[in-house]
């Protein structure tokens, strides 16, 4: 929360630098006739998982997009294009020739994915795009789209801001270019490359047609992704695991032992089992420099390209998992140095995982009661306004997960809904309850639940205890077992549980 | 009293509007008098109520000269301003109805006279306006008694008598001054349903209410609904037109009689309540597990509110089998005078100091327990509206601290998840045990001393200088101390809010002057100053 507030401070200041950068023409210089555009169409069919009926997938969707052809026969697209895909196809812009493709590497957090055509020669005559990493505020970038004929449609826009913003999967913030650009509607406008001097400068992240502002995943993030993608084991962008707050308030500075007008941010929370905690960072510390870059009171450092920008950029665009980053801090006024070994935090390392694609959700059906594990993906079934629309208690548990479950290393098992059946008479209106115990055993995952139901308590009953009313739900174990085939038949449940 | 335990159920009826306090009747459509028809219409459920509903039908028996009992009440009220609680608040004017009952009293809705500063009563064929005063107000069941001191006022008035509960499908007539008109209006309809309803005036209490199909509009509030010359209820709430039509509610006579009996000792004691939540026991396996017979009896206790009368008597997992000798069915109903009603209706009829006897089933053993209604389960109060109270607050260094309440939530409409959680789960998670007042930094009056403090807005105070802050009084006492600085910890991960006491003191007058703050704190919810007579009676 504080971090977000802090970011709004940041926005105002980021635009300081870059206005002096020379304006270079971004429209492609006339191409020789033989030369092929480094763009392909990408057609994707996919299916997302139905979290309300977790044994099945939703109706298929199709998306048509563009991909940027890179070296070594790879095609770069955004991850939200190919998440939950069943089939990906590349289509040559001019000839309409097609081939199947597979996803080589995907990073949902940075919203990037690399595709590889099954037919290795498919991209042969295309000169791949190089990447230009030095875009600054004031540069002009061209959005490359394709006309139905396969001809290039280039629209130029001005980079107005370079700042840290949240990406669609709201895990941390990443460097983003904001470009003022009047995009034209074309089919295939899902992933749009942004180009400077015929080199790839970014990939469209989102576009607001009213304000005509386009946010782009910038080249430094793409380069980071590609560099790691070339290693055997893709780890993902590092995270440190602490929250911070600006130290502009002189009273807070004084309280934290800071005198004078020095910089630094106040550490408000250190999450367990994270690099920050392992390195010994503590609540109340003031972080004054990261990777030898001084941090001001708002949490910005001076970047050679962009001027002032939030220091988290040093830990994402500029650092890799496994790197050891020196943190200069002040604790009660005493300067210290901590060496933080960066790690990527996997979605599965959260109590309520922030995203889940290409993996079926876990569930357990017991006599018509559907148990699932709380995740943000589950909450997003309530649509774009899920934070308002989804059951507020579950939103609360997700939002405050690190505070409510400081020990981590667990899931929140919820009774998602109830299918009417003989075993669930009188229970059919229950939903969105959090399960604390089953048959007297504490439940910290669906696995725990699956184990616990195997041992009915005296009299052959299964006793489920919930945090909320009605606090207690009892089932007859034998009746549940007898009724299972009918339940599966009636509701078309292919399997009663999925635990892996 | 049955309480709506979760905030969600309150929202369901949010479309209901109160019928007096609408200060702008001009925007409502004009009332269309309709010709009575001869065919009796059937009761219509809300789901079907899309069609402009019932054709009013002629009452079987005239109700007599109701004009001689009906009065028109004009209330000038002051709505407290929770965003600037030192101010008196906004002036509002509303029109409602009332009727004379025995003892020179006028019965009306609480929402007609709540927060009122000046009341005028008028009657048919009399040009005079009579000042009136509130005798008793019951915000939990939306009823009030007012009286007129003018000696001749009641001379030619005819007190109305009360009947019982009208039969379903029987015809009733509603009298009042809908849409601000000055002449009495009559509409008729039939009794559609008798059930527990949320009373939206407090928006936390549920009591018996009768749904009628008569056209009822703002201005009908407080007016009598009659059948065969007797009052069957007091019209009080309904839905706005875009939610449902032909659905209006009246307060039935059991609720009215209870109110009149409660005040007969000179003060209103409010409803009593078991302060528990329960679930139905309709699942055969669960019944077997609990060792219950297959006799469709009993409900399962889920939560026992620590601050309520059942706290030391009942516990979660108990099964309630009978209440005062009435067998409780597994769906929570009892049989009362030949009618099935929610078992809490037995408690509804009790008064402060009464008790109730329960046969319960605990750990597979029968037991008999007695619950005495000595204390009110106060935590519910923050989840309902307050009236005739002065908002409590403490202003310190331009920071406005206020206790969490429905009125506060409605004033600021915060989106903060923690705040909403504290509000909704205040009772179910027994949060009031640690935080009898949930103290919110609700607003900041900008000043150089608090210029960097905006991010703390919406936070809930946990402790100051290492000391837990449980109530607003604690907070005021702490700020009266003289340490060098106050380190305020909010609940959750966040930086402490640090105030230099000397700087706050130095800025104090300046903030007061700049924002025209008349008073820096109010710790008492006492009624605002009224005429001495009124103040004594409330």
C-alpha cells in the first residue's frame, strides 16, 4: 500500500531527464524490395481454466497478434498472448504461409514470451530485429502494425515518460516507456513492436485509446529476459521481499535516527524467507544506497539514461537472480552494509499465488463440496473489478497474506461452492468459507485435506471446520463414497480431485 | 431482536427508501389517484413485480373519519457532518404522517423525527401549525411518540385503536401525505407477506414487517395502515421504483405494542437480543453426528457474541431445541399462536430484565439454560445508523481521528480493505474485544506540520508510544500527555506516524482558525442540546 502511494510521488519527478536527446527518425528507412519485414502474424487458440468448475476448461478463445522476429529463429510476443494456449501458429505477413509454433520460454511477470516455429526454416529469409536499449524521454518510436495486405503500417509517437509501473500480473513493478501515440485499429494489434531506427525498442503492454497513451515493455526488460532465456534454466526477475516508504517526513527521519537532509527509504516490512530477510534487513532500517547508487528520500536514484527513477529498477532491469547486491543502510543512525543475494520468487512461494497459467487449478470434490486453494487467479474470475466484486473476505486474505500468514509455506483452503446432492442437503447455500480443520487435523493445503478425509472420525463422519459461520460441516463418509459416481455423472465431473 | 449479522444482508435492502426525509419531493412523480376496482388482486412476489402491480380494491368496511386522527408532521432536522464533526451539520426538512393514539400522544416513525430540531404538527381543517416535541424515539424499530403541548390540540382528535395481524390477501388502506401534499391521501392494497425484514432506518435491526401492495410514497411514513377501523400497522419503508413496485412495508402491531409497553415505564430500553448466529440443522449426517434424533428439531449455534447476554451461557456447537417451551424446528421456526415464526420472535417480545429458557443439546447431552437480558450487545451499534448523537472525534495536529461506524463509512466511502474488514467483521471476529473503538485517521486538515502524512489516511490506530489505544478516550488522554513526541503505530505493516508535540501545540490555533474548528474533540455521544423537555425524554 505504501509502496503504491510512494510511486505516485515518483511519477512527477521521472520526466526530468531525456529532453535533450536527439530526435532520430523512427520510420523505417526505405527497405530493399527483397528484404522482408521482421514481423509475423501470430494466431493463438487457448482455453483458460474454469475456476468455478475446476475440472474443466472454458470455451476456447482466439487471439491474433504480431510477433517480432529476433535472431536464432525466435519470435518475441507478450506472455498474456500465449498464456493458457492450446495451439500457436505463425503466419508470414506477405505470403500468408503458416506454421505451428511452440512456446520456448515464458515469463508471466515481465509479460514476455519467446516462440519457436516448428518448421525451423520458416523465418529464414527474414533479417531479425536488433534491439536498441537506449531509448530515452523525447525519442520518437514507431508502432509497427500490418495492413491486411501485409504492408507495414507505422505510426510514430513521442516517448513522454520512462517510469516504473505494475505490469498486468501485479508482481512488483518494471521499467515502462510511456509513449503518446495515436494507434490505428488493425486486426492483429495484440502485441505491437515499437521500433527506433529499425531496431526493436519495446513491445506494447497496454494502450489507452482515450488518452492515446501507450505503455511499452522497454528494451532493457526484453534484453534481460532474452539473456536469461539463453541460459539452461530460466529463473525470472529477482525480487527482494521488503516494502518501503519515503522519508520526506522530517519527524519520521528523526525517529529513525536520521539527521539532516540525506536520502533513503524507510523499511516498513520484511517478508520471511526472502532475500531481504536472509540478508538481515529489518523494519525501521533506512536504505540509503542500492548497488552503489544513492537513493533519495522518495526512493529514486539517478539513472544515466532516465535521470531520477525508482531504485527497484536496479533490482529488476539491471540485476539477475543470484547476483549479490550491496545495500547501504542506516540502522538507528549507524551506517551498515548488507549484501543481498537476489532470488526470483515463484508464484507458488506465495500463500495466495498471484497468477497461474498453463497449469490446471487444484481442487477436491467431497460429496458435493468443492474445495480449492485461494489464489489471485481464482479471484480474477470475478472480472476486471475483482477487488470490488469478489467475496471481500477472500480479497482481504489475498491482499494481506504476508501479514496474516507470516510463516508462509501454506495455502488457504476454501470451500468454494456446494453442488446440491444427498450428502449436502442443508449445505447448498454455503460458499467462500475458509477451512481450518478436517477431522481434527489442521488444513494448510488441499493435500492436507485429502489426507485428513481418509481418516473419518468415530462413527464414520467427516467433520469440516470453517473460520466463518457455520463453523462446522459434517458429512457421512460412507454416503459420500456411495454418492460419488452419481455426483460425477450428474455434474459432469471428470475427476473428483486434482492435487498435482 | 434479530440482527443482520453480516453487512451483506444490509446491502440487499439498500434500495429501500425511508419515506419522510426526502427533502426534494419535486423530483418524484406526482401521485396518480386510481379508481377502485372490484376484482380482488393476488399477492405478488417481488420477482414478479415488474408489472405495475395491484389494482386497489375497495375496503370492505369504511375506516371512519381518519382525518380526525391523522396529522401531518414537518420536521426540521440537522444531519451530523461526519467529515466536519465540529460543525452542526446540514439542515433538512421532511414531511411525514402520524396519528393520535390514547394518552394525547402521536405515533409516527422514528425516521420522521430523528435528528429533528423543530417539529410542526398540522391537522385537517385547522389552519394552525402546532409545535411538537419528541417523547420517545426507538431507532431500532423505527417508531416514535411525539406530543403537542397546545392545550386544545387533542380535544377534537379521535385516538385510533390497534388491531392484530391482518390476514394475507385482506385489504388495507394507507393514510398519509405522500409527495409532500397537504391534504390527506388514501391508497389501498392487500397484505402480501408477513416476514422478518431489515428496518433500514437503523439498517442493522430485523423485525417482523408486513408487506402490502398499497402505493406508498415518501410522506406516507408514520401514517396508519387500517382495516375495519383499526390500525394494522405504520407505513415505513419500501423500494425505490427501479427496484420493485407495489412492494411497501408496514410495522405491524406486535412491534408497535412492544414499543408502547417498553416506554410505559418512562424510558425506552431498546430490543433485547440473544446476540448469537446460528445455522439450520437440515443435514441428516450432521444431525446424526451431533447425536440428534431424526425429529427435525434444533438449530446449531455458530458464534456467540462475547458482549451479548448469551456469552457465558451458550457456546458454539450447542444445539437449541426449545425456547420458552416452544419447540424449535430444524429450519429455525417455532409455532406461535398457530403461526410459524422465526424462533427469535420469542426474544423479540421480551424486555430488558426478562429472561428466556432454552433447552439445549451440548456434547450429546440435554441441558436447560436461562439467558437473562441485562445488557445490550453494543458492538452491533456501530454497524447501524446513529441518530440524535454528536459524532465523536479527536482533532490533533490537523489529524482527524474518528471511531469506525456505519455513519463514518457512509460519509467517507473508503475503499481501504482493512477498514472494510474491520467494519464487516467487527462482531463475527470479535474485533471489539481489542478495539472497542476502531479509531480511524479519517481525514487530515492540511498544515505544514502534517504535509507528509497524507499516506497514513485511512489507517487504524493501534498504539501510541508503545501503549495500546482501545478507545477514543484513551486517544484523547494520550494526546493530553506531554512527551516530546508521539509515535503512532497503525495496524498492519506501515511506518509509524511521528508527531513532534511542541510543533503540534504551536500549530494548534492556526489550524483551528484556518479550518474554523469550533471544538477540537467530542468524546460524548450525548444528545445535542434541545429544549429541556426534549432532552429529558430522550
